[in-house]
């Protein structure tokens, strides 16, 4: 009886949705970002302070007498087995070993050729995916730079709408992570309300981007150059990087 009442109650409750009109359409846009791959270079001011702090601390540093250190090493060797002594000397860097390590360059081939279609560029900066094509609500119908987007129809939530928008562009969401269920920003336009959701690249070096004339992975500064002044001012405040 209780199950029958529960089913009847669910059938009477209307499906979740957003009340919209033709003049107040809702659009979900996705700010798809790649986080920095390498640690950004230290600012010269911060580096100078760290150098000064180290030198200032060095003048108050106390050193153990050499005679004291030699006695402690001798006592350690007499009391401990030879295997532990050898391991201790290895950890202290007194062994005859050498590690050949060449760090990867911070400037990649994509940086040198200015290939904005590649994720292997600006490794110390955040990159954002922009599409070049027609966008919803643009009366001119001309191709412009914009984020992946989709007009809300009958999705269960607005985030589901944003996920569908990104999936239609890159084909698969297995290497993406949506940050939270709520949008990160909202813009009121004459023909629609645009909600922005943040998603991040997870363990991927490239994506097959489609359904657009062109695309680019750009930094925040490069992104702002591709939008009108009013929209760029809004995005500058919304995107923190």
C-alpha cells in the first residue's frame, strides 16, 4: 500500500525543469581549462626576498665543531651493522653514484611555432578552450570566438546541459572534471541568460575538438582579446588565474 502511494505521489509531482520563455532562454556555457603543468617561474621580487631571508638566517646559524662530528660518526660505525652504515652513508650523499637527469624544457615546440591548437604550450599557465563559429543569440550570425555551449531544453539539471554541451564538442567526458554543480558565473544578455560552468582537463594531452570552424587553447590574456570589451571585462572578473 505504501509503495502504491509513493508511486502515485511521484506521478503527480511535475518533472524538474526551468520555467523559460522565448525571450528569456537559458544557455549553459563551459569554461574548459587545463591547469598548469609545471611550476610557474618565481617572481623576481619573491626570489630576492627568499635570497635575503636565507642569507639573514645564515649569519645566526651555529655549526658543530669538526671534532664533535667525527666522534659521532665513529660511535655510529662501531655500534651499527655494516649494512646499515652503508645505507646511512648512501643517504648522506657520500657514496660513489651519479644520477643523469635532464629536465624537460619549459618552452615546447608548440610555444615556438605558436600552435594554439596544442595543449603542449604555456605549460606554466592555465589554458582555456575556445571555439570559433556561430554562437547562440548572436543576431549577426557571423562566426565568433565563444565557449562550448548549449541551450537548455529538457535536461534534468543545468549542469547536465553543460555536460552535454562539452560532450558534443570533444566526444567523451572521461578525461574531464566538472567543478561543482552550481555555475561559476551568470551573464544577462538581451536574448538569453548565460550560465558558466567550470570543467578541467584530467590526464589528457589532446582532444578531438569538433562542431566548429576552428578552436584554440588560450591563456586568460589571449582569451580576453577575442571578446568584445563588455564581455571581456566580465570574464576578467570571473576567471581567476
